[in-house]
C-alpha cells in the first residue's frame, strides 16, 4: 500500500489508485495519516471533519466512514479501534512523507563519505516525491495545518540543502534560474538569497550579486523593519572584496576555484533588479536599476572622473574596482566590524558605485533567440564615430511582450567594453497615460553622471546642455526604453558621435534620421522552446515534445507569455506541463491564465490599446472578431463601415503601435494577392475579442462580422465574373459595397489570383456565417469559392465548405441553398473523377430547382449534364444535351454557362472519331469565350482544339493552338501545367520527336500525380505507351514484332502499361480504359504473349461497343 500526502491525498494498492469516497471520508483518512501509528481520538476526528457544525450523530458517522475506508483499502487491519479513537498502521516505506524524510537523512549522510553526487541524487529523489503542497487543498483544516506546515517547511529546507550540494559541485550556473524563482516565491528566506548571491558571483556577475543583496535588504527593511542577518551581511562584504574563498568549490576531498568568466549562459536574475519595461513589469517606475536620486550623491573630488569603467578591455581578466587597496577602508569611511572578511567600502559607497552611470538592469541569464538582431545591433554600435558625427543609434520596435527591453539590455551588456565610460538606462513609460518627461529623466541622468542634486539646473534647456556637455568625448551608451515618440527622445540623445543610443518602443520611431531599425516579431519555434526550458530550471526535463510544442503554440511564441508560463511551472511544483496546457487551451480565458504576480500579458496590450484614438480602438476590437487568419484593406473598411481611405489611416495607426502586423507585397506585387495584408498575433487577437465583448453590443459585433463576410461575398462575385464571364447563380445574401471592394483591389492582378489569397478567409467565413445562423450568407460563400477550389484543386477546403453550409441549409429548410450546394458537390465529385456520384448530385439539384420553380438554377444544372455523359461513353446523348443546354441558356441570357455546356459537344465529337466536327465546334467555342472573357474556357478548349487538329494531321495549326494555350494556361489554375506539358508532348509524338515527346509526357505524368488526378494520368500514360511502341519499332508501326530487339525496354514498357491499366480501372471512363488496353495488347503481342494480347484486345473492343 502506498499513501501519499505530499500533494493531494492519494492511496495506491499494487500501483493502482484507489477511489477514496466522499470528501468527509478523505478528510478522516488525511487526519489519521498525519499521525501514523498514533491514536486519534473520536473528538479530534469529529472536529476535523465537521468543525463547529457537528451533527448529533457525528461520532456514529465517524464509525461509518471508518468502516467504508477499511472496505476501500481492502485491509480491515489497517485502521484499528484503540480506546476512544482510531489508529492507522502505515510502515515508513508506505507513506511518502516518511520516505521523504528518510531519503533526506540519507542524503545528508552521504557527504561524510565524500559522495556529494549521491547526496544530490538522494535529495532529488526525495524532492521528486512531492506532487504539490502537503495535503493539497485540505491543508488549511486546523487538524492538518501543523503537519502540512511542518512538511512544507521540510521541503524548502531540503531544497536549500540540495542547492548547497549543487554549489559544492560547481553547478552554480545550473541553479540560477531555480534560485531566481525561489527567491521570488520566498522573499524572506535569507539562505536562498545567499545561495543566489554566491551563484551569481561564481558566474562572473559580481554586480548582479551586489544588486541581489540590495534587493533582499529592501524587501526585509520595507516588510519587517529588519536588516539582513549577519551571514548575508558577511557574504555581501565578501563579494565586495572578491574574497577568494567564495570561489572554492568542493568536489569530494578536492577543492578548486571555478572559472567565473567561462559561464556564458547563467540563469535569470531576480525580476526586481531586472527589467522595468512592458515585457516584464507593466506599471513599474521609470528607472529599472538603483536611482541615484534616492542615494547620497558621491563626492566629486578634483581630478576624479565621476563616470567610471566597470569592464576590462577585451581579452583581459577582470580588474579590481577602482579604490583603496584590499584590506583598507575607503577614504572618508570608518572600518566596520569584520569577523571573517575585510570591509573594502561602505555600503553607501557600494550603492553609489553600482548606480553611477552603470544603470543597466541585469541581463537575462536565460536569454534565447534573436541572435541575428543582436549581431545587427552590435555591428552598428561597435562602429567608432568621431565626436563631431551623429551618435550611432538603433531603434527596436515591436508589440508588447515581444522582448524589446530584454534585447536592448542584452545588447547593452555585450557592448560594455565598447562603452567603458558608462551606460545610462531609463524607462520612458511611453505606453502609459503620462509618459516620463525628458526633463525628469535628464535630472536622473545628471545625478548618475556625478552632478550633485543641488547643482542640477531647473531649466530644461540648461539640463540638455549640461547633459550633452558631460557626454562629449566620452564613450557612453544610452538605453532609452519604451519611448512614446521621437519628440520625447530628442532631448535625451547625445550630441557626440562617441556615444551610442538604443531606443525601444511599440511605435515605429521612424523620425530618428540615420537610425538602424530593428523590428521584433514572435520567436521561432526552436528559440521559444529553448526560452521555455531555460526559464523553468529543469521543470520541463520530463515534458514530452508534444507538450512543449503545445505550450509554445499556446503562448504564441511571445517571450513574455513564455516567461510567465515558465514562472507558473516553477512556482507551482504540483503542476505538470499538461496541467498548464489544459489551462491555456481555453482561448476565452487564456489571458487570465497568462498572469504571474506583476507579470501579465493582458496589461502589456492594454497600454498600447489605451493610447489609440477611438476610431482605431473600435477597428481593433471589431477586427478581432474575425476568424480569418489575415485580411486586406477592404475587409477593415467593411468592419467599421467606412471609406477605404479612412480605414487605411486606422490600420496604419494599429500597425504603428504593433497591434497589427502588416505583410506588404514585394516589388512584383504577387505575394498575398498583390495587396498588403494585416494579421493579429494570436494573443493580441484574444485581447481584441475581450475588448469587443466588453465594449460592443451583440448586434454591433454580429453586424460587423456580417459586413465583412458580405464584402468577401462581393469579392467572390468579382472573381467569378472575371473567371467565368458572368455570375452563375441567383444572389440573395447582402453584399457590402461591391464598388468599394473592387476599388480596394490591385488592378494588375487577376481577381481569381487575389481570391486565392482569401482562401483561408473564405473557409473561415463559411464557418463563421454558420455560427451566426446566416444560412443564405453561408451557402453563397461556400458556392462562391467553387471556381477557386476547382481551378486550384483545394479539395479539402471545398468539402469542408460544402459540409458546413449544407448542414445549415438543411437545418434552415433552405431548398435553393441545398440545390446550389449540390451543384457545387457535383463539381467536386467530377474533378475527383467520380462521375457517377457527380451525376447523381447534379440530378438531385435539378429536382430541387424544379420543385421551387427556379428556372435559372435548373438550366445551370442542365448545362452540367454533358460533362457526366462524355466520360461514361454516352457521346450521342452528350451532344444532344449539350446543344439543348446551349440553346436554352443562350436564349436565357446565360452566355457563359451556354458555352461551358457546348464545349462538351466538341469533346464528344473528338472521342467519337469525328475530329473535323470537333474542330468546328471548338473553334466556335474559343471565339465565344474570347468575346466573353472566360479565361478558363479559353485555355481548356484551346487545348482540345489543338488535340483535334493533331488528329487531322494539322501539326502547324496544333502548334499555334498550343502556343496560345501556353500563354493563357494560367487561366485554368493548378491544372495548367498538365495541359501544356501534355499538349506539347502529343505534338512532339505526332512529329516523331520521341525524346522530346517522352520528356514532356513524363512531365505531364508528374503533374498529374501531384494533382492526384487519375484521369489526367491515364490520358498521358496512353500517349507514353504510344511513344514506347514507336521507339521499340524504330518508328515503324509493325504488326509483326515477335522478335523485338530490345527485351529490357519492352519489359519496362509492359510494366508501365499494366500500371496504366490499373490507374484507368480506377475511374469510370471507358474511352480511356479501352485506349490503354489496346496499347498494352500490342506490347504483349510484341513480347510473344498472343493469348494475353487477345484478351486485352477483346476487353477493349467490348468497351468500345459501349461508347456511342
């Protein structure tokens, strides 16, 4: 039996969890387990289970609960009656809290034998037993509180002991992240702070170790009024003095000093001495590091420079800080008591030294990614400039939480050797309602540069002059974080080219002439995973790749969100990665979950949102309602029902503050449909939806979405007219301002190509219309995508739109919608070469149109009939149906649909062996298609016209047709490359140019297979077999080929023929199957298999008999 109290209460028997029954029964078991082997009185059990509200039958109920527990445990002797109470028997190996204590004792004993590694393993094993706070959610019950507190304190103590072992083993770099989280979670545990200081020091981060001491001192003084204990104070003095004893690392009986300069990826430093920007701490004061205004000003003795260097020259060892020799007191100070270590400087002087012109927050130890951007920044700012040149300047922009401050600080730390005279840092609070004034920031900078507070000018211009004068001829880096605009930055920019500037902001600081601009976006998948691992101190070591990938996805690869996720996992040891994934999976509450203390993703976005004009705020929240992954200008105009020009201004405002991303087309205008497209970061979209729910009525929200979908519907009409010559069906759903939509389209790109950029939006729009219950809008959008889905072979999208729209049309009783969708499904089935089901779907649509009296819809369905008759070999019927449909549709003003129906008449004549008639019909159709501007019909029927001309031996005419086909093949989308490759292959074959023919025909095979089109593949394989036959017989179509002189080539051709037959049998197209069988029969005959050849010929003849 295994009893677990180091987390929620659990019991396992033979490894199988037991059901523990009611909460009261569980409480009773927990109390007994808190005193294993000891008797717990009835009164104590009653008090624990019911508290002050005890029923009269409480004691009897206890007996009932004990009885049930015995039965559940399957061991009546486990709980025994002892006097006036009960006792639970549990061996030490059966209770996880006892095992924890035993393992900890064994870990403490291991170093005595010189085995520190075993000590660490045992400590890890002990800590690994914990699944959460002792006794879980019931720990606050009075009867359990003392034991729960004792166990939780034991865990923290053991954790500290294990860290001590890590430090003895020289693993100071590995424990930094964990110690940072622990000191945040337990700010009053001085031992953890001491461990953090020591780890930082050993990682070569002496200044950060001193700042950690200042942080814990501030916490203790502010919260308790007490100074740190003597151990922390002694350690502080030791760090100041760089005592060699701090470097000693014990491994077994040996001791050595770690190479503190070799640690390149230490863990993060505490947040309160870290960042002060939107990414990590919204609402923080303007300065991130120690503010000199709050400290005594240093003396400015003659001849001493107020701005001092803190970095060695590249390639040299760190030099001691300027000051008196070790072992002596600083000038003007009195040596204090030092039982173990000498005092180098007073604490006040240490604070001043850290603060004076060295104002950078600590760099993140777990900084990941953005190496390319770091390299860019370093390259710009390491370039030396003369004093009379402009200061080298880099601007970093991006949305809240993307890591602008982290990157700026990381770069500034890397550039310390390039700017040895100091680094100034200020947060300008540009995203708050009252940004920091440049005058106030200048006052702080001047004091940091050594100017006494009484000497700082009151006049703003005098402050600028003094500031720039102090920076002249010095190499000082100025980091200005979270700028509001260029005007706020201007007074803070140095006038000397010896200085450098890094400025960050959510707005694009385009007004800083000559600045190098860096724009941050979300991190890569790999960098996100690395950041998440680094911020959790090993918590994700056992996480699966799937869990890690899902966490990265849910955090949308935003550094702030990833750090919050890491902090949550570290601070909640009972959470598994899967638990956090579950909490973040709910999109509606994801922003609530991404919060840890003063770190919050939502607050980061709020700062940008509140700074917008009302119109931009409204556009932001309404665009957030769209399910589309991205959108163009006209969609934004529809969302707020405004003109394109005004919508563009509002979009630009959102882009400027990085609440929207913009994806411009390249110089050729081809990507994204040749137009700029706008997109939300996933978490920003969630925030936009929150604002819409809070600030817009339901009617306003729905109305905005419907307008955008109406605009999309207007766009499909435009694309359909351009592609098909006219709109093919009656339109009932409201369109939003078709003229405005068309005005928002680039005129140089065909509308169907533009619609391709809206494919994902179209599919999402069908779903969203269904969610709103708008059945007309839903089915018209689904049908509006028909031409795009067909030409580009987007079968999955086509099917999804059909399923979604048909489900709603059936539920709404919308017969016209059902009929139109059935025609669309017939098109999908036809394109997938399922001719029988396609004809059935079309026939059902005709019946529905007839039932509701929709003559136009009926005629359109009628025009499709010849398309299903030709593949089935019913050529005479196809010709009759095609002519009838052509006449009725043409008379009804549906010229484009009439030509589409008539095109099958030409194909039927060609397959019936009447190429002259086929040429006549197809010539007429191509001319009509040119007149109507029907791109798809021009290309497709030019191909068939060329094939008919080849059948008549008119090679030059065919070549002219195929040349035209090559020019307009773009009009038939994804299948265009097949038509051109097959056409030229057939022409080369007819001319006896076998090498060229095989090359183009094989190209056609590849395209057909890529399109998963068995009809295309069969058609081209027939001609490839013809080419094989001609090659085998040196161009002679000899009947007697029994002694074929290229046996391997013949065998290969037979294999190819058998494959062609297999493919052809997969479609219901007798004409093509008969052609393949006849070619294979000739190959078999050539190989000396006359019987097999005859069977193949007989089957082909039987198929030919069905074609009439």
